[in-house]
C-alpha cells in the first residue's frame, strides 16, 4: 500500500512539522489544513502554497519485485527496497550479471514497472 509523507521544511517552512504514512493524498492534505490553521493561523491554504505542497509530497512504501512476475525463471527477488529507483538500479545489476543484458529493453522495463509491488 502506498503511503504519503510530507514535511513543511520541504517548502521552506521551519516549523518541523511532518506527516508520515497517510493512506491517501487527500488524507494528507486534510491533516495539513488542520496544521495550517492551528500552527500558521491560515484558515485556508493559498493555491500557490497548495501546489508547492503537492509537488513535495513523497510517496513511500517498500518496493518488491520478482523476476518470475515477468516470466523469468531465475528465482531472483528484491524485497523491501526503499524506492522504485533503488529497486530498478539493483535490478539492472542483476540483469547484467545474471542475464548478460547491458540494458533492459523498454518493453521489458515497462512490464517490470507494472509488476512492482508497493507495501
């Protein structure tokens, strides 16, 4: 399950407030409205600040993938990588060393991305 995280610091605020593990972006934004009112005396979040917030929401979770998910029978799995980027970088090393692939073809990469599990 995807989790949503945000730190006021990421948009230049120095209050130290952060939200970790919201279930949806909507939940996170509702929590931020309460914080904005209570801590920053804002009855509503201005549209320009809201856009800045949305650009700085981090999507989190643990990323996992098994080569079997795309028809490979090598038994290789990556479990609980911290980001999709980390998982794909590790997978590129596996593809090179175990499958003699210098690059992963785009269609295979698309299939891999569609099979990545986020918990």
